C-alpha cells in the first residue's frame, strides 16, 4: 500500500527507522518447523478468510496433510482467488514475496516453497526476522506453565516480555479448577479467601519474573459487560461446587456472579501491582462468532469503577470504531491498541488512525501488535510493514490538509510505534 500525499514516502521511510513495540503476540516457542507448505494457509488468520470464501468441506480437504499437494491445490486456488485482497491476504502475499521469492500463489510456487520451508526452530533465524522487522520487544500472551514462571525456569522466545493470562483464573466452575490453581503454589484450597490469596501469590510471582501486563480474552466466551456482584453472591457459587467435587457451575448464568466478582478482585490486584490490563475487544479469530458481546462499550462500568487501573483495549474494537474513540477520549485510564487490527482491516485502521489523532490524545495510541504465533514469525514481519503503511498513509494525509506538520507527524509516528507502549508498559527501553 502507498499513500498519495506528497510527504508519504518521506514519512514511510521514517517509520521504517523507528523500532516497534509489538504490543501483543502468541509466540510460545520458536517452532515447530512446518512440514506441509499448506500450513501457511490452512492455519493462522488467513485461514478464516479462506473458510469464509469456501466451505467447511473445502477447509477439511485443505488441512488434510494425508492428501497430496496436487489434490488440495484446486480447493486452495478457488478460495485464494476469492480472498487474496483482504488484509490477511495482503500479509500473506508480502511474506511469500520476501521470504520465498514468489509473486503469486500457484501450484508451481507451492511446490518450490515446499522444498524451502522456514526453520522456525532455529532461534537465530527467528530473531533475525524480528530484527528485519525492527521489532524491539514483544509482549507475549503464551499461557505458560505457571510453576516455571514462579521458579524462573520459563524460557521466552527472543525479545519477549510476559503477559499474565487471566481467563483461567476467574472462569472457574469446579473444585478441580480451583485445585489446579492451588497446585501451582503447593496448596489445597478450601475457601474463597484462600483462592484469592493463591492467585495473588501467582501474580506477584509473574511480576517478579518480569511480566509487564495482565491480558484477558474472555470476550471469546462471555460478554464484556461485567456486573458487580456481592461477595456473598460469588461465594455461594464457589461454596456450592467446592462442597462436592462432582459438581460444576452452569455456564453462563450459574457461574457469572463468581466470574464477575473475581475479575473485579483481579483488577484491584492489577492496581496494587501497578500492571496494566489488556482486554480483547471486537473481532475474534475464526468464523461464526458472536461479536455483539465483544464491543468495548460493555467495559464502561468496569473502566469507570477501576480508575487507578490502566486499560489497553485491543484490536481497535473492530468494527466498533466510534465506541472505541469515545472510551479513549472520555477515560484517562484507557489506551487504544491497534494490535491485529492492521491486518483485519487496513483501511479501517488508516481512517481510525486519522480520527484518533483528531479526537483522542495521541499519547494514548498503541499502533502495532502482531498477534501471531511462533510458527508464523514471517507474518509478524509482514504485519509490521502493513502497520507502518497504515500509519504513514494516515499521518501523511493529515499533513497534506495542513492538520499537522511533517515533523509533528514524525513525532506521532514514533509515539504510536514505540514511545507510547514503552511508557505504558514500563518497558524501560
């Protein structure tokens, strides 16, 4: 992508020199190395666009590694022709060009690629791709073995800083869920107070390890509209399943009072630990999801109550841009994060970057997060390129209409790619 403003090239070149804070990623390990070239397409985000452009039956064929490449190619070709211009498609095409030297997707191209699949298990190669992308640091939501975090033996992928994944701690429904948390700290839990104390110990251990934020993606399974139940209401649910290990609280209504209560308790812990909280908002991975429950506007009461907690609202709340801008403008403790969104919908982000600059203090915007895994690091590079394009297009357009100067545009670009997140997450870079 290329902007039409006269200063676009100058601003885009500047963006290339700015190191990036990758605000959200899932690279649990360097690898595993891919064996099947179609994993590049049948796994990851672009697979959802292929699915949307084809059918369940076609996707089953595409992901069946027992079939030959030649058998599966017609299925991929049909879907590719219908989906290749999406943001995900643009990301894949850039990666194909840069890492495989292929300008287009053909059967011959796939056959050539099969013989030179990237070695994700090579840590030096993994790091070299991050260096190529000029990614200085990555915030990793990788759901690690908490015992390894507490004893300091957890190994992160290059340039990684840990996020504390929250859903497993507040979405508890059974005695075994509770004891799973207790085993991390070597305790048998019998009461709600003991459970909260165990969680606090685990979170403190994560911070001592180097964790820089909490992360919650509960929007996949529940509404973001958290109620504020009493302790008695939450404890009644907790005690009901604790007194009989064979019980499990019903989802969603039966478990919601406890889930909501614990979430508020964890927000107070985030405040005490001086750690921000990243919250999934908007679009979800895959297809056939209920997006109404993920609109960030549902967080209003939570944000209003916990004024001393810094909230980072992820994925630019796609497609609910107006609600996101309102929250960023109205609440001092809210930052707007464009992680993942730059490839969900590049044009949405270009427009929203412009609207955000005009309506929200620019120091509250985080411009990039790859949101990919360790088996797709070349897509993190491609995603970073698209994010730089989007920011340069948006800001150069604003320079063109004399909304800001080129020097001011460079200041904003640096803040969005690096400075704001460095400060917000206390990265100390």
